[in-house]
């Protein structure tokens, strides 16, 4: 505290209170460990994203194939989402996270060796991407449920927002590192860096001490667990409605990332370094969105806020479609991802509050299934860009999301009232 600070100053107390609210979840030792381990994991994820988009577009010169590649990366969320939720409710969440991270490291090194040996094909890349996406789906489901385990219901908003912030910190550095390493060292070395990032994250996870509230006793058979999952989804209309809005965000909103390699190479002419910068600003926007929600803490009418934010994502894509200079593209990519991160955080919070404590793994599995519909949007925007152009594809999806969000406001009254 400086000599000019007055301990009795109400403004000082307000600043201290705001800071304490922002970092509240970090007072838990296991949450600090999880936060630190999340940064290198996401760094690896972002390097993979930049590498995948750039390599596929270079190998095929097809925006449609870029869409296919991103769809393959996201498809496991839909395929294993329900199973991941059930497994997360049965097994030690720390073990799931560790095994998943080590698996992603293994595939990173395999891709690096294939590239060094000159034998890497698009099909090798797509197959490895699918398996890494499967491992990531299990990792994300168990990690988000573990956050609730550590911080409890009262701190879950702050906890999930801070984990998103950790992801975005890793994503920013990963995007810059990926673009720079492709230019200077080549893609093979970038895959090695990606693997090293996963190794750092995996070792960090061994610092977690609290088992969490998974694996309740008595354990029900997996088949019964899955059956109860679908019964809950059928009767819990709030959870079902949130899955629908998650799907809308993924299909028409988050698919804009497919167009970033195309914009970097063919529209803005900024190369792999520029793609890295675009991706970094995407994560910076996400970090800003997470920071804002973390600082705000509890907000009223979160369901209505969620649907308004979906409209703003669509508006941002319309603006991005008209960007003709690099700085404008950076600005609108940032804006889109401020809103996109807000939707992710709000969806996860509302889903975890929509089910009993013992079913929170299933709630996160439902979110994974929702984001697993992303391949539909990625294939759609890639195909649309291939038959028209990247600008029209972004414009179409932006308008479509804004219109659909307005429809959801009218058709999902239960979500509006959350």
C-alpha cells in the first residue's frame, strides 16, 4: 500500500473487495494447481489449431478441407460427450485429466516424426486430430466438473471464468508461438513444441490433492448411468434448452475460426505469422470476456444475457466479413470472442446449476455434446466459402446466428428466466 493510501478510504476498500472477488477461487490450493496446469495444456491446443488450419490449407488449397479438418477436431465432442459425462461421474477426475493429456502428447510427437520423415499426409493429420479431439473431450469434461468440486456452488462462476482465463492466456502465447515457429522452424518443430506443452501440463496435474466428488458410492453400472443420463435430459427442459442454445452458438458462431487461415492467406495476405496474430487476438478477446465476467461475479438474468450475447456474436461476424484491412479484422475477431467466451461460461454455469450435485459430470457432458455439433457449422462454412467466398460465408453465418438468437429469446422462456 502506498503512503498516500488511506486504509479508511471507502474507494480503497472497494478496490480491494473487487480484487478479492476476481481472484476468489485462487485461494484454494488445488484450484491454483489446476489453473497453472491449464495454461500449458491450452498452449498446446492453440498450437494444434494454428498448425491444423495452415497445413491443411497449404496441402489442399481448399477452404472446404479446412472446414473438414476443424470438423474432425470437434466431432469427438458429439460422439463421446455423453460417455465422457458418465465416466466423469464415476472415476477420479484427476486420473481422467492426466491420461488424456499424456495421450495428446503422444499424438503430437507421432505427427512431428511423420513430418520430419516426409510421410505426413492429410489423412494422417485428420486421424490424429480426431483421436486428440476425443482425449480433449474427456479432459474438458472432467476439468470443468472438478472446478465445481474444488470451489463449490458459491464460487463456481468465479472458478469457471478463471479457468477460461487460464485457457486464454495459454491460447494467446500458443498462437504467437505457433505462427512464429512455423515461419522460422517449420511445422515439425511446432508439433514438438506442442508435445512439450502437453508434457508440462500433465506433470502439473500430479499436484492435485483433492479427489473431488466423483465416483459416488454405490456405483451404478455404466449402462444404467447412461440410461439415467437420457432420462434426465428428457425431463430436465432447462438442460435441454441450454443444449439447444449451445448448438446454435457452435454451429453459426464459433465456426468463424475456420475462415481465419483463408482470411490470412487469400484475403488479408499476412501469411502464417499473421494467422498466429489473428488467432492470438481471438484468445485475447476471450481473455477479456472471461476477465469481465470474473470481475462482475454474480449477475441477474443470466439466461437473457446469454441470448443477447448470441445476437452480438452474429453482429461481430457480419462486421468481420466486411473487413478489408488487418487491423479491422483484429478488432472484430477480438469482439466476437469476447462474446463467444461469455456464452461458453454462461452455458457451463447454467448447466451445472440445472442438475443435482451428483449429476454435474453429466451436465458438462451435455455441454460437450452441444459443442460437439461444431462440425456441422465448420463443414457448412467451409463448403459455403469454397463455392462462394470467405466474406459471404461469414456474412451468412453472422446474420443466421443473430436471427436464430432472437427466435430463441421468443421460444425458450425458461432460459430467459434463469
